[in-house]
């Protein structure tokens, strides 16, 4: 992943004099996976198949090749050209716990929303392995200056190693000051497995909802953020729909104090069907502080997905033209949520930045967009403060885009923020 553009400025160098960096050539981070282990007792290899368990653990990735010196690695990592990209390799996997999904779902399934209060006040005792996982996770969260936990949900065509490598970089580019966790669902890791991956993603929403409840009960994170990429957007949307059914807004509103909600959700090039998102989002919007969605009708990957699976994808929408196809009451609810600041749409097709390139993988390959992702997840700044500009669609929707002065505006905001 190229260094996010804002971090090429020495004033925002998260690696200099950083007390949170324990190692300069490694990343250690967390994972949860429902993949089956290829070999019994071998924690380093996970397959493309579901295993019936939620496996919790940690991974370590090596930065660079051989005996690369850290300063050389870092100087290479801030170079913009693809030729200077630094290798990242999974070197160790530690499994702390394997939780049977059937047992987990039964333990966390609530017959009545009011049971959630009792469960939150006296959660069930964890197994020794699960307790060890949360002890390590919470130790890192408690040391973090923000106590934010960001959960990365990968897309289709990702192996276990690819998924945790991408998730680890979310933590790496905060200078290890913040904590990230990769939720690795059983994708095929093959370009020819898309139809199978869609089925697995659709089935994974409920398991991810149970995992989010587990994090809410046992982690010490003050905020839980999620980034859902491509087919991962299906899982995030499915999980939020499940959680809304289990914890309706009437129950949330009746609580004596506001519960900890999911803070920021960033849906990058989401493969979820636009019609499904439009139908379900208004029903779970109260569970999340803010959702940011990137869209581009020129995303050829999502265009092909629409041809194969039928229907425009959320990340392939643009300009609000599909809004007219929604029922009047649903369309108005969406317009109110968007213009009310609960849902931010970032139009990747429109930008004024020289050298700005869009691809399906832009959230980590485009250093301007990756800057926006990290600033949104870890600082929670609104689009205008992040340097984005807005325009109005024919439906009077406020949509955001990257203007020519994006970087200078963002840097001014950050200088004020940190001062």
C-alpha cells in the first residue's frame, strides 16, 4: 500500500519519535476468521472453506525483504511509484481460541432486547483461550491514545494471508498507535470464485453480527469502527440488518443512557446491491454514528458483478440517478439521512486532483483516498473538515468529491486539530 498522501508531509510523520512503535520492520495485529484450518493443529494455514468455528488470534507480518534496514523501508514506502512498493509477508499466526459458531450464536441470541442489559452487566465467562485473546486486545486498546478498534472486512478473491495483510496496514499507517482487527471470512482467493464468494458473503452476515456483539461485550474499545471493502460490504450490511432486528430503535431509545454504538463505517466500493442497501439502511441507521460510501459508475469490477449477479451495486452508483427508482417514502427517508449528515456519499468519478487514479482497489491504492479513509476512521472528521467539496444532484442530494485543494485543506484542519 502506498503511503497515504497526507503522511508524506514530515509534519504528519507518524513514525518519528513514536512511543507506540515496538518494532520497525514488523506489524502484529489481530484477526477473527470463520475459515477452516487446512491441517488440524496447524494455525498458520486457513482454507477457502467455512469451518464452523470463530477462530481468534494474532498475526505478525514482516515488512521488506531480507535484511532491509528500517529507514530504507520507510524511505521506499513514501515513494509514489509502484516500483518502490515494499513487500509484506505473513510470518507467524497465533491461534488463541476456537469458538463453535452454533454455541456462540445460541449464547448471544436474545429472546428479548431487554435481555441485552442483563447480558451486558454480567456477560458469560469466556474460555481460557478467548480470555487470553481479549486480554491481549484490551491491553493494546488501553495503551492506545484513542482506544479505537477498527475492524476490516475484506472483499472477494482474498486468501487469509491477503486479507490480514491489508487489514494490518490500517494499523501500521497510524504508527501502531491504534488497533486494527481483520475479519477474514471464507473467500476463495481466486478470480474464478466470485459466485461462490457472493454466497459465502451473504451467509457471513449473521456470524459477523455475533462477532460484533462479542466485541461489544468483551473489548474495552471506546469506539468500534468498520471498513467494509467490496464483497465485505455485503457482510457489513447483512450484519447491521440482523442487529437492527435484534435491537430495535424503540429499545435503544428506552435505555437510561446511550449505548456504545458503532462509530464510523466506511464502505469502499461496496458490492452490496444498491436496492438492498436502500431498503435496509434506513432501518439500521440509528445503530451507527456515520456511514461513508464511495461510489463510481465507472468501477468495471462492480459493473461486471452487476452483469453476473444482476442489479446495480452500491459502490457502482453515482449522481443519484438510481434514487428515482425507489418508492417515494423510502426515497425521502434516504434523502433526509444523506442531507442530515448520517450518510456521506463520496463520488470517486469527480475529482480535480492531478494524478488522481480510481480503481476498484482505490481505498488502499490511491494515496488521497487512503488518507480520507484513515482520517475518517481515526479522527471522525466530517467531509468538509477533511477537505472534500460538495455538489447537489438532481434529487437535491449533497454528494462529496475530491477538489484540487483537498490536501491543503486537510493539512490545515489537522494542524488545528492536533494543536
